[in-house]
C-alpha cells in the first residue's frame, strides 16, 4: 500500500484497483474454461462501477453484469462496449434505450418476452436476451413447468428477427456451503433446462450459472461464463476457505476530536457504555449513514496507531466514539474500520459478523457521503503469471 498516513477528507473508502485487477486475473485463471462476467451492480458493490468495470475488463473479464437499465446505460455512456447483461426491470419499463445500446436483457417469462419483443419491433432492432430458469432460488426465473413454453416462444420471436437468445442462465441459492447438496440439484435442473432449450431450437452463445462461491468450489458449474461479485472485490466467498483474494476496499476516517475522561463515563446515546477506567475517547466522523451498521455497536472495533480499539457505545448516524485507552491519539490520526487485514485492522467479514449480515451488505452499505479514492493500477502481470495465459 502507498502512503496512507494522512487523509484529506474526514472519511474515505480507498479502492485498490490493483486488487480488483489481481482478483479478476485470479478468477479468470480459475475459470479458464469459461468467460468471466464482472458483476458491477450497486455501484460496483460500493467500489465505483466504472473504475471496477474498466479494471476488470482489462484483466480478464469479458462481460459485465448489472441489475438495472440505469446502471447498464451508464456503462455504455462511459464508452464501454463489452457485452452487458441486466436482469431487473419494471413490468412496464421502457427498455428501448437498453435495446438500442445493445444491452442484453434477462427474460424470465412470456410477459417479459412480449415486453422486449414489442420494443424490438418498435425500434427495428433485434434485442439480445438471456432466458432465466429458476433452478431453486425461487426468486425470479421461469418455473421449470413454464420453461418449455418460454423457450418455444423465444425461438419463434428469434425466427421473426425480434430477439436473439444470447444466453440461458440461473442463479444458486447456497453455493457457499459445500455441505449443501442443493447445488447439485440446481445444477441438474439447469442441465435439463439447457436440453429443453436446445430441443426448442435455441443455440445460445453462453450458458451461465456460477457465482463467486460456485466458480471457486465447483468447476463443473462453470459452463460458458461465470459471474463474479463478492470475489472480484476480494472478499472470500466461502466461510473458512481462503482462495488468495485481495480485499479492494479500505474504509478509513480521521480522528476529529479527543477527550480524556475518568472511569465510569457514559458514552453515546442510550448510555449503554461506560468507561472501565480513565481513558481517552476519540471522535470519528463516520456513522450508520456512512455504512457503519448501528447493530454492530457493542462489538465493533477499529484500528488506530496499529492497535484495535473498541467502539464505545452506540454508533450514531454521523459519528462514533473510539475508546483508545492510553494511546497518544491526536486529531488527524487515521482510523481504519476495515481493510485487507494485513495491518491488523478488521475486515469487511469481521464487520459482517458484528452486524449479523453478509459482507455484501457491508460493502454496498458504504454511503455516498464517503468519498471513494482510487489507488492507481500497477502491472499485475509482474505478480500474477496466470494472467499471461489469458
Ligand atoms: C449479485 C449477483 C451475482 C454475484 O454473486 P456473488 O455471490 O457476489 O459472486 C451473480 N449473479 C447474480 C444473478 C447476482 O444477482
């Protein structure tokens, strides 16, 4: 890491694009048998959509995945011409801009298909679609019972020149638990769905199923394309397993106030924390509006002067108090809430545990008030020979 001792803003999320590049190359190498989609929804899991997208595409990813049309169009407006898949839209949403921009649209029902075909007809542009089958997540794919009808309807519209079925896809429910055999159930349903689509005359360019955990744990799920979210950002997706990913985000803040207090001083709202002895309290201007979950109060820690200290009392909307004991902390000193863990600071996984959530929610919860600062890309090839085989 470069010079990190000072901060020019009260808070910052430092984004190490080199880590994104490294993780992309590592995943592309793991998935050599398939293409890699960088999932950059939700502001690139909080890291910055465009910066992550560009870095991933330069280091082995060939597809981008987002949820909404707005996100997809922002990528195109920035000049990114890689294949993009978007998968959520409203029942009456005007998708014509996405179709014109050559963005592939996920289609999970005949109603979706009709919506997209009508736009294609009006715009005189063939719409690229990926048919989605629900293999067990019970969220938004077509039910297996409706799949045959959907694939036949899509094939008809394909023959009519209105759509092109570029992909078939599904999503895992619990791939991060190697003990859960449900992955194999979903996998076999996906195989059936592919066979049904072939029987309907479809010949998609890509079939895709695997998310981060599946691509690392179950190579049999790779098909033609894998979709990396969490792992791209360097968070290990399988509890208890390490694949060598590098966390890309470091969340930091400056100390903006210091006070020396006596034992039994009550701290923050609700007064549910009292100092155990004479101590120093450091005020940190980052709160739950910035992504430090209030529910982590009482357990969460942050690093200052190389020492992990407890957050004293409740995390407030805009600030919290750190009990730093006798450390000679002064205003301007840097507090690390989470990072890659190498310096002893907590990680996003620690925060997820303290907040009883998953690391996805921690990363995407970092508020818009926190400036993102991007550490420039170095040459990953020097340290990741796998990149060369891409
Ligand atoms: C968010 C998302 C992903 C990424 O999942 P990870 O487990 O974070 O890799 C992949 N596919 C779909 C459909 C998603 O919504």
